């Protein structure tokens, strides 16, 4: 018997908070401004998007532990299952990507990342599929960015390109 990963429990809690927003006729919820969540001591950043369609990606960014020059950012991405095989197609379970990191803004401009962690969890079973930390998590997040329709990392300092310096740990 496998246990449900804590990141999945965190996602479900955060999703319940986000689902307080009204949905449009397609069942999509989207915030166009910061959405405070006092119970969690933080807020959803703008442009989070969820719906009830299992074939689309759901994306939520949550920022907490905000102090001058520091914040903790969590990104949750619900990825639809992929159909594999030509003759005998089989659809994989949907997965959850949970990327968490501490962002420290530098007085000279820019920022550094610390405590970077990336998890992939099976949404049906709650089983942890993969977990990485530090530099390895940063590199895996860069690779995943090509599959995710929203930015996994929303801060882009002036003069820095995401593919170059933006993801590097200081």
C-alpha cells in the first residue's frame, strides 16, 4: 500500500482555496490579479488557471513567507495523461508537478534561488514518481518548461534571458 505524497495533499488544499473563484461557462477559473489566502499566509499570483477538463493543464502559483527581499514560491501544474502506443494505445495517469523554491532578491538587482525542489506525483494513486532538489531540480524544471503552457518561473530580471541565467542558482 502506497502513501499519498504530501505535495498532493498541499495541492488539493490550495486548489480548494482557488476554486472559490467563479467559473465561466466552460468551467475555467482564472485570476487576473493577486488573490489573497489569509489562511495560508500568502497569495495566488495572477494568471493561475484551472478547469474540470482532464485533457488540459491546470496551473497555480502560490507565494508565501514574504519578507523584504525574500519569498517562497510554489508552482503546481496538473499535466494530462499521455496516450502511448500505436496498436494498443494506453493512456497514462495525469500527473502533478510541484516546484517549490525560495527567492532572494539581491540589492544589486536580480535574485538567487535556494531550496529548489521538484516533484512529480501520479494524480490517481498519489504515488511519488520522481523527486529532485537543488541544481538537478533546476535543470529538470528547464526541461519541463517546454511541456508546460505557462511559465514555471515567473520572475525575469532585467537583461536576463530565461534560457541563460534566470534558472541558475547563485
